[in-house]
C-alpha cells in the first residue's frame, strides 16, 4: 500500500489481483513502524497473527472461497472494542485486525501527560492532538497505516478525531450497531460503535457489515439493515438540508477560515441538488449539558468499585473525569434524561421539516498537545465542539473533511439525520465527496516526526 487507499479501492485491487492481503498487511506494519510509533497509533499490535491471517485470506481467495466484502483488508480497532460483536462481524466478513488503537484513559477526557501511555498525535502536525476516544484509529487512517478502523462515540469519540485528522467518521443511530457486552450490560447509553475511514462510501460498506440486531445488547434495535452502498446515488436532488445561522461561522473562537470552508461545503451540497434551509437547532446548550452530565455519571457508576480500591492506578485526568460524576445527584441525572427526551422530540420535529442538518464538527482545528493540560483548556475547548448535541439525542451523524483552516489543519462538517436514516446521511456525505476531494488529501510526514519521542 504505497499510498493510502480507501476500503473500496483496496477491495477492488484485491479482486483484480493487483495486490494481495499479505502485501497489504506487510505494508501496513511497515508504515506502523515508520509512523505509528511516534504518532501513538497502537496500544497493542498483533503483527504475527495479522500476517498469518493475511496468508490464509490469500489462500482462500485463490481457492475461490470469498469470505465477504472486507476479505483480506487490514483494519485498526479502538482499544477495548476487540471483543465486540460488531468487530466479530467485520472479521467474519474477511477483515484483518492489525491491533488495538489508542484511546484516552478509559476512553474519557483528555490525554494525561503524566501517564506512561501514548498521547496520540495528528499526522498533519504532530505537535497537535489527534482528538478524542478513537484518536489512534483516526490518525492511523490519516497516516495510511490502515484504510479504515472502528471507534466508539459517546460525545465526540469518532467525529472529533475524524475532523481533526481529515478523515471520515460515522456515529450511527443509538441502537443500530451492537455495543460491547460490558457496555450493554452496565447500561452505558451514549457510547456507540461506528466506522472511521477515508470516505463516506467506506463507512457505508462497513456499517452494512457491523449493523444489525444482537440479542446480547438490550439496547440494540431489531430493525432491517439496508444495503447502504447501493443507496449512494451521488445526488441530493430535492433533499432539504437545514443550517443554523448561529453555528455557521462558529463564533469568536473559530478558526478564521471556517466560515469560508463551511460556506463552500454548503455550496457543494447545493450543487448536488440539496435545498439549503435556515433552521434553529432547539436546546443547544441544554442538550450539550445533558450529554456531559450523563457521560460523567455513567462513567462514575462504571468505575466506582475500582476507584475506591485502586485510586492510585488511575491517572489524574481519569480521576478528575470520574470524580466529576460524584458532584451530581440522582435528581440531576434524571433531569438530564428528561432533557434528552425533550430534545429528541424537538429535533425529530425539526427533521419533519428538513431531511438533514449540517453544522461544523468543531469550529477549530486540532489543539496543540502542550496546551491540553493548561488551566481552563477544557472549558474553552468544549465551546468549540458541536458533537455532544447529536450524541444526546442519538441521531446518526457523519463527519466529513471540508478543507483546512488558516492554521493549516483539517476542519470537518457534521451531517445529521433522522433516527435510523443513516442511508440519507451517508448519501449526502458521498455526494459531497464526489465533488470535493478533501478526503483524498494525505499528510506529508517526512521529517515531521523526528522531534517526537517514541513514547510521547
């Protein structure tokens, strides 16, 4: 894999005999050695197993035994998700897992510079952060280590890293993809698994494999899974796309280039046939607060037994993130769920009038790693991120790259739709990417990683 390819292009190259799975995996591991160590892409690699599985995939293909649409394609999977049924489905469809990609400690909060874990870096500028929960997955796709991967998103975990790293990421409708067994059992309602890839077309292909009912997850919806790739028509004729003018330019903290990039993206959607309509998103501040409160409370509940007996084993950032939940009462939690239900009804009412809503994913590019532990950073940073709103209501949301800000870092646009209407969301993303090739941009990392220690 000399240059990063999409999943669809990789699958085509395998079918045409222009490459083999063994060549793909070997090239991915070579790129992981060259770039992934300093980017902090992997928490754990499974080189020997991946090479063995690649040889078996090639033998199966030669013998005419096609395993599925991902036959022989290497992927990265966010740490702690490897045992999920969604990942099992990807492997059953032929995918080869290269390893567990890095996440924040216990997938919440910011990186902790005081911990001996890797701080995932951004391939576009390694002095900056790769984003939230699935940062290793997103930086691995951007760096061309693997063509796609898997992440989870409870507030920003897929979409923010995708936006910061200039790739594409989908948070499906709550209940569309099975949750990990522990999450399903313990009732963590916000964190949902989804794909990260170069293109919306890749996300459509992966979602068609990952989605579907799982009796082990009481929150998983028993609904038909469409053939998402077959529904990518390339046009948006008559599709009504809502835009909130207050979010269009991002406010005073926004990258100065955001208004131009976001406006240009809307022009591309209009050129594809979309009708752009001004709307007002309901309960923006309230839903953001409800999502953050819910995340903190469920994180505390999940980790409380260990916090009381193994406090010293948690990093400072993890301790602070979990301890925040202790300051909320049961009444606060119940009230937050009421706000979420009210917001769901209001958003669904809005989506009776328009088919999609688009916003910036974040109003800024990736922050510098050395700014993450400065006082007040989180309060300022949260005001620049628009992802928690859609996590609170559970609607499907896709982040696509829309170009670069004045600081030279990628910016992203969120496309959100009705519950279980990933088909229209993905159709819009793919139609946009047919006309705007920002997803094809690849960072030049030569020399950029030399100053980054291997264990940073």
